[in-house]
C-alpha cells in the first residue's frame, strides 16, 4: 500500500503548481497586451468619430504644405488659386487614414528611415478642425507621415506625429494622393477644365452652344425619342443629339456628338494660370465660347482664348473661378466646326482622348 505524502508536501506542490499557472496567465496577458499594441487601428474608432475635420493639408516633409478645404460647398486648394479639388481623391485619402488597420513594424526610432519615414520622399498629411486654418500649422487635429508604399500588402508605412512606432497599414494613402497626378499640377486637384463637382452642380446638360468669335454658332441639343419597350430591348436609344449651325438644322453624327460631349466632361488642362479675380487685364483674346446649358439654371461657360506662340491656349471657367492653360489641340477640340459633328464626318477626333 502506497504511503500518503505528508500534508506540508502536498500544500507545497499545490502552491508551486498555482504559481506556475499564474505565471503562465501573466505571460499570456502580457503577450495579449503586446499583440494589442502591435495590431489594431492607426486611428482608434472613437478618436476618429470625434474628429471635426474642416480642412486638410499635404506636402513633402520639410517643404510647403498646401491646404484644402470646402469653400461654398466645393473643396478647393486654398494655396493654389483656389483650384477645385478632386473629391474622389480627397474622400479616398480620408478613408485610407481613418479606416486604416495594421501592425507595428518597428518601435525603434533609429529604424524609421528603413520604412521611408523621416526621409526624402516622405509626405505629411494633416487634418484640421474645427475651424478653417489660416496656415498649415493651425488647428491640427491629427498629423500622419507617409513613408514608402508596402507593395507586398498593397499598403503603406506611416507614423503618427508624437509617436515613435512605424505602422504597416492595409490601406494606401499614396493611391489617393497620386490619383490624376500630372506635372505642373499639385496633387489632389481635379484634372479637368470642367471639374466633376462643377458639372454635377449643373445637373443634366441638355444643350451645348459653341460660338466662334466672328464665326458660326453651333448648337447640340439632346432630345428624347419616342420608343417602346420592344425598342429598348433591341437596344434602340431613347435620346439623340440634334445639331444646328446658325439656326439651320444639320444631320448629326450620333457617335461624334456623344464623343464630343464626353470629351467636354473630361478635357484635361496642363496647369492653372490664375484665379479669375487675379487675371491680368488685356491679356486675353477670346476665340470661342462654350455654353453647357442645363434644363434649369444658368449655363456653365468656358471662354477659350487664342493660342500663343508656344501652342498653348487659356480657358476661363467662371464656375470653377480659374483660368486654365491647355494645349492648342485641346482648345480646338473643345470648339469644333460643324463638319466634325455632322453625319458626313468620317472620324470622331475626341475618341483617343477618352481612352486616356
């Protein structure tokens, strides 16, 4: 018969076992805390909900930051002629920051440069609020530095201001910043002579007037066709373009008219010359006026200047409040002659631009 262990030995074994168990629990809790600190949201949900964002500013580390904010309901770059911003890019940038989740790649400040943080090429993004900042240094709610892109995970390395840790997040703010990027144009600007938000404010355009200075007046009018359900099933269009030149009806090429209208909505500019209230008097020679007329409300007008010796032309868009510079080719395509829109047209020269 096995002899029973003394009571004190039993108590000692129980105590040791309890200590080992508690030690393991402490280790697991510490591991859980470490994991929680290494995995999570760049901006905690509750913090993000409290942000009253009135503006944002972006720019290269150590360089000038540009402010973007809503003015009269339209986001504009306050430091570049009040140019209309690309709202798709602005929304994507804010979402990429506020929804970002990821892991801490390093808590060693000396290794930040390995991730593009604190190095050449890094960019700063600041969110401002609740008041509009007079400078990029005012009313900063949150500042994030963008390092290099993490191509393996389609993400980005970032660091919040005031923290040492570098995060690898699952969103890519660079994709938003570089949306529509081009030489001579700051990031986050709408790339079109007719910015999307301005076109949307005009609702559906039903008529386009092209008035050449000293030349003919062209009108393209969108008319509704009488079609049956069977016609629609067969692919017959319910709308068509009607063309007139100086009040005389001309049979229109539906393909050319549709391509021209699409080009009007995406015609690119090369750079912004000035805000309209800062333009130089006498420096503009009007060549043509394009009027985009909605069913209700005032038309959206583009005033096209004559090309200069560099092969560039300027366009005034009062709704955008900016003067744009475009190539002479774009200027000519914006103000076509009737033969390019007539049924006898052999090609639609706007099509190649629609595929860019």
